[in-house]
């Protein structure tokens, strides 16, 4: 029996984060009737949910911003080099107001299913609030880092104190004053929140399974003169960013690591250390493909970090030994390592002494030690890349679910199309640069490509577009082969789903860089969408 349709649209967009907002704007400009749905109560996506203390972007604020509107670029003033979550939310709120984007969205509304009608090749999209929308196109802009991961620790329900997850932080904030706090996890959210929690708490215990590489942000306020200079150079800055690997205007050293003297090498590392954050991994072009080159960068990093930590034994725990530097995303921090010099902060290495269970009073370690706590913070990250899409029951040809098709890892063509799911698009996710690049430019890149694609279908009288199975096979192989030519697969990272028990170990993003990827998808479009089957109406 056909479902009772409550409304009709040309395009349904799922998600009101950076990608969803731009997609709605772009498609509306082209005359498409768009309907958006967002699980949160407002725009923001990952930034709506991640309100933990110290949440901050690791891309410079002037680059982590939309480029599609020159007046927007010139009139918005960022207050500091690396923007905090509240400032990013203010920016996205401003963008939503400026372009009236909220009018096409239903908020506090989760999409529960999207089902293909094989006769009409339209999608029926249902929500938890009773919407049943018929749409020609369905666009998943659900984000790579929006499905929180909570480890299954025995006894968690018995704990009498407060439990929080960094990815679902209370909007009113949390006051840890006078409390004994435990933080589980030292990925990005743990590393960023730990210094601020330590300032409030009576005592902080950090439970670390795997040490991660982090580099001080070198954050600073942006004064009027700096902003004027940056804005005057925006056109060139954007040009360099779009042609780069990661979507920022900074380029790697022109020589390979050992083609320069030790003095020049150290000067290059120092320059990237002062720049701060994730770009240290791209100091030299061979740093993520040659283990010897990587070790030189790692040794410099270790020298810097050991100088920040007073206790050598604590420093030993904080220095990673299980993966090359940069093969997990380098964190951008403020005073993280110095925090462990405080008398009221303790670091527990879980590899040596794992958590056995949680009880009423706190966390019990394998050696029987009870760490008494008043509050526990899980900084345990996300089911990245595919977790948010997995929450939706997406059914394509033959009733096959997206989850079934992706059971052995995500299978896409260009990260955009999926065989068996005509007129369904997955933006800034697996199979594209996504988490390896500046997602704002990724969003514009995908939104523009999608807009041009839908316009092409309209102009030439096509009903639908679907990635061919052969094209998907080739793209999956290309993504795998490019990753295998680097050091990335040697790390147990969330890029490979290694943080989720039972998840297939597949390197999910496209590692070739934003600029190279942009050339590839532009060539596909210019060729008349090779690798896609263009389907005419019956």
C-alpha cells in the first residue's frame, strides 16, 4: 500500500550543519523546492552538539568559513585565530538568518527512513514527527562526526554521580567546581576539555587508553589590522586553499625531509609548531608516506612535548608509541600537556591497568584500585563517517538497506553516488576528502557539484542518476590504493573505524586531497557524468 504523503518536494536535505545549510542555499538558488530536517533544535550540526569546555576548530577561523558570498566574507569579523564552538555557532546562526535558511527546515526532527519507489524513482522520507515527504532527490548531509560512541563498560548504570559525553554536552554547561572528575579518553574532545575541567575540579583523573599527538594552537586574538590584511587577501587565500590537500592556504616544504640540512629541517618543524595544530603533519611532502621522514618529525615533536611536562614518567605515558605522527588527526590544544604538571591532576594508563568496571562510587581498575569520583566525562568520540547514516533506514532497489550495502565498508562513487540508490547523494562523507580537509570548502565543493548535476538532469530531461556498480568498484579500489601508499592504515584510527567494536577496518575518506578530488569530480561532470547511469522517464 502506498504511504500517505504529507508533503512533496524536489529535494530533501537531511542535516543543518555546514554542509546541509550550504546545500539548501545552493539548490534554492537554482529554483528547486527544498525540504530540510535536522535532529537538533537549531542549525550547527556537529557544533550544535559539541559544546564541551574548550571545543575549538583546528582550521583557522578565516578559512573555516563560507566563500560563496563576498559580502559575507568581508563583513563577518572573527575574534581569534582558531574559533571556539560558541563563535562558530554565532557565525552559522548569522548565515542562517542572512540567507533565511531556517524557513525550509523542521528542527528537533529526526529522519527515520528513506525508501525508494522503484516505479517513480522518488524517495519517501519519514520522520519521527510524522512527516511523510515524497521527493525526487534525497541528500544526506548528516556529517561524519555526529553519532556519539559510548563504550559498554559494566556497571555504568550503578554510578551515583553525573555522567556526560563530550559529543552531547548539556547546553546550559556543567559546573565541576569542587568535584572529583574522571575523563575517559584523550582524543580531540578529551585533550581540548581536560585543561578547563582541571581548572574547576577539586581533582581530575584522566583515563588514557591510547596517547595522541597534539600541538599547541598558538591561538591569539585577531585585531582590526590583522583582519583587514586577511580580508584583502581572501581571493588568493581561497585559491590556494581549493588547490591544496587540506583546504587551507599553507603549503608543504618544497623539498623532501632529508633533501635539506638538519638545521633547515628543524626550522621547518619549528615554523609548523608555531603555526599550531594539524598542519604539522604536512611539514614535508613525504612525512605521511615515508616512515623515516615521519620519525624525524615525531622526534622533534617529542622533544617539544617532553620540555612541557615536568614528570618524565607522565611524559612517557603522553608520548604515543603505537602510530606514526599524523596518521591519527593531530589535535589542536591549549595548555594540555602543562595541565599534567598540576598536583590535582593524575594520568592513568589503561593499557597497563584497564578499567574493569564502574560502580556506585567511581571507576574500578583491573588491579582492584577504586578511583572515587563525583562525575565521569566520556570523551570517547564518534562512530565516524558512517554512524549517522546508519541511524536512518535507507532502502534502495530491491529493498536493500544502505547498511547492508555498506556492511563491509562504505561503497560509493566519488563519495557522492551509491549503486542501487538512484537520486540519493551522500555529501562530505566517506569516499571524499571530508574529515581530511576543511569541511566548509568541502561543503561548497559538493554543494556546487550537486547543483550543477541536478540542473543537468533537468536541462536534458533525465529522471534520475545512479552510480554504476563498476564505477563504485573502481572508486573503492582507488581510495584503498591511495591510502595504502601512505602510513595512514598503520594506525588504529577512527578513519578506519577502529574505535568501534565489530566495524570493518576500511580507510574511509579519500586521501588524495581537496584539490585533486575537485579536479576528478569536475572531470566527471564535464564528461557528461561518466560512471553514472542517466535514466530517462518511462
